C-alpha cells in the first residue's frame, strides 16, 4: 500500500512538472505573439498610461466580449481578454467579490489543473485565474486570464474587490442621489484615536506585566531565608522530640543529665531559628503585598487592554467598506461588513410588482476631503434585445467601446426605495469601496460565511454554479495570501474550501 501511494505521488509530481513546463511555453508563446495580436486589437492586454493607476475598486467581466476591465476611482486602468465557462458550464452573470487569494493553486476537482494567481469568487469554485485563452468560452465556469495579466492583477487587488460578471460589456458612470449616503465627518479620526488608545493600553499592560514579574522575583528571593529557617526549625523540632524521648527513657542520673542538656540546647536553637524566621518573614511580607498589588494592577491593565483592543477593532471595522443589498424579491435590506452579516431590515419598494433591474452603486472616493462621497453605478441586464429589436453581433474583444450605464434607470430604481429611518441611521457613514446593490433578485445561496453578497441574474445560464457542490467550512475561513502548498495536499494549512 505504501509503495503504491509513493508511486502515485511520484506520478502526480511528474504530471505537475509537465504542466508547469507547458504553462511556461504557453506564456513564452503568448509573449512572442503579443505584438501581432496587439496590432490587430484582438487579444492583447492593455493598461492606462496617461495617468498613474490607483487602487482597483471594481472589475467588470463581459461575457459577450470575453474581456475583463479593471477600474480605479477615475476610470479603467487594466483590460485583458478572458475565457469564461463553456456551454453547459457557463460562468454565472451577477455580482461577486474576491474572497480568497492564492498564488499557487491546483484544482482537485478538474484533474489537478494548474490555476495560478487564483482569486476566488465563490466557495463552490468560481474564480479568476491565469490560464490558456483559446479565443472563446472554454473553462468549467472560472474566468481565465492571460498568465502575466493574472499575476499583475493578483499583486494589485485586495480581498473584497467587487467583481461584476455582465452578459454585455458595461461601464460605470458617476451618479448622485440622496439615498447614496455620506461618509463619516471625522474621516476616520475617531478610529485613529481608538487605535492609539489601544496601543497605549497595550504599552501599559506590558509595563504592568514587567512590574509583576519584578515583584515576583523579589518575593521569591525574599522567601528563601524564610523557607530555610522553616526547614531548620522543623529539623530542630524533630531533634527536640527525640531528646524528650531519650529523657523519658533514661534510667541513670548521668543519662538524664545528658538528655536534659541536649534538650535545652535544641530548645535554644529553636528559639534562635524562630527569631530568624520572624525577621525573614517581616522582610518577605512587604514583598508579598507588592506582588499582590502588581498582579491586581496587571489584571486591571489586561482588562483595559482587552476593552481598548475591542473598541479599536470595532472602530477599524467601521472604516471597512460596507455592502448593502436591497432585494425587490424579498422586500428587505441586508448589510454585510468584512464578509460578515451586520443586520437586515424590511424596506418598501414602490410599485413592487414592476422589475427594478440590477444596479451596483460603488463609493469610489471622498470628494475633495469632504463628507461627500463620489459614487458610480453599473446597471446589468440579460443582454437580450427588447421590443423585437434585433441583437447585434458581439464586437471584437479588443474594442474599447462599452455600453455606458444609463443613469436615468439607476436613479429611477433608487427613487422607488423607502428605507426606514432606523436602518438609515445604522448604515450612515459609508466609506470608499462601500456598495449598494439594488436588484430584483434574492441573494444567492453562495452568500455565506466569509463572503460578500453574491447575486446571480436568474435569467442567465448558471451552469458553472450548478455543476459545483458548495462546501462551507465548519468553523473559520482562511483568508490566505500567497503561500506555499504541499505537493500532496498534506499540509495542515490546507484551505477547507479547495474542493475544485
């Protein structure tokens, strides 16, 4: 059995080496042919060069054009061709976010396939990653990107990056509306103060710990003479008992005299040892009192540090982007932060029987340092023609033209929403990278522990989701960055979600 297992491991290792070589050759081939493809405007990756690129806040994947475009606060910064899910395993259209990143990832569902620079979108196995691009949808549901582009994107993104998979190719536009909330006035000053208080509490705890340690060492040193006197006194008392026994059993006058002299000598020694014990104990007692006070001070400092740390964590959490989902289907508002649910509330959607669409509003940055936040919006539809119109063929994937979001429909959607005041108060103070999703859909079952909201467009194929079995963890999620991976999945740090 052991020999068979070792042979299997060797074959698997050789297979991986062969695949890595093939991937390297594919990258070299892609690099050598980039100039020709770039000249035709069909398959080359692009990046903005007219301005410094900011932090990515949004990525839009166009299924129709087989292209991904990455945006910062001022517009698009990166663009590349992709290969999405093939027929029957289509990449589901909807809204996602990056929930895990792993530089070296291998599928254990699809024959150990190499998926470098993987950025997970669902725990069931939909992800962005590097892979071969045949020029048409060919994956099992994931979104393949050029290998070098996947590596570059991996290095620039953060967990929580919003990823929109659109049937068509849409672009975000700026929007303003009273329902899109303002940022907190202090701009994080209170959080900084809380963090500073936590740091100071931690410093005081460390001082208290050092003081308690010093008091303990001094008390232990002072206790040495006390313990020595106690031991000697106990030994003398045993000798005194033996002398009294000898005195009681003595029969001659000389023997009695000898026993009485020994008893008197031992009694004098005991009195001397008692005096030494009393003196040593008098020196020890203040040390014990100081140790008790130091330990009480340490306990108080630990409690203060724990409270300050909790307050700092809460303050830091309030600076994290907030995600708000408003669902026409459920007539409720849901809030998540840092991949965890915060609360939910009923809402009123006027003319509730009429579709409202799917609109993703994103807070991109503060406007000139004020409490106002700039917002953009992306509106999704199923990409099919309306009112008998003939669907036009998909434009070349390298085309820079995309369909801008229509602001009137997005504003009209917000106009139909009435949020209770208590819910408005609880979601006040949105930070950049926060989002509000207004949709006809309910949240997908893929929304769970360790995710942002996952919304799937019900009118679009979802083969890439349906062919996977979601495997939520029993306890915690590992939000891992690049890490070494055991070649046989034998590491204790294996992600519990790597089921694909």
